[in-house]
C-alpha cells in the first residue's frame, strides 16, 4: 500500500521531510518501537550537595585573585563549576578570618561619641562599686561590734562558771 501523504506532496524532498516529522511524532507517542533500552525501574539515589573542601576554596580564591584580564574570572568559575556568589562569600569569610572586616552592621558610631558613651558607662560602674564598698564597710563594722559583744558575753559567762 502506498503512503497517501506522498501522493499529495509535489516533490520527493517534501515527502522525506514529512516522513521524518511523522517518525518523530510516532516516537514521542510511543507507538513505534524505540531503539533505546527500557528505563531502569530502580529508584535513583537522592542527589547530595557538592561539598568543597576549605583547601579547594582557598585555591579557587587565590586563582581568582591572580586573574587580571576581563573574562578570566568567569572562565575560572565555569571551569570549577561554582557561582560568583560562592566566590564572593569565600572572599568575605577569608577577610573576616584575617580580621579585616568589622562584623557589626549599620552606621558606625562617631569616635568622639563612642568615647563619651564609654566614659559615662565607666563612671556609672565606678559609682556602683563605691556604693558596694561603702555598704561592705558598714557590714564589716557591724560584724566587728557584734563579735566584740559576743566575745565579752562569752568571757563573762566563762568567768561566772569558774568562780
């Protein structure tokens, strides 16, 4: 039996193109047998995140710092399979480890104002400690008086018993 589509088409080139398109459609619907082996019914293991060791991170950051030409860092990132945000975070972590970054966020306080705050705090602490010292001295004086009264009374009791 002749293919009815070939009769409608005017040139053999159109017939070959149409036949190729129909073959693709048959494969997509699964009506024609495919040459690929059937898929494995086993469940695939869950993918794990890639973990990059600290030594590799240091190596990549050092390589990025050696890049001088435009596009070299992009090529490095593609070659290593990392994102630019990862490189930026690694650089920031390295700078923080070196102590180059102030970890506090927000506006930085004026040094004169910071010194005034520090002085006020130290003055308050000094006053608090003076009050504690005065209270401790009063307690010590009371303890001395109680001790001397108790020592006298115990001495009187001992004298009375021995007579």
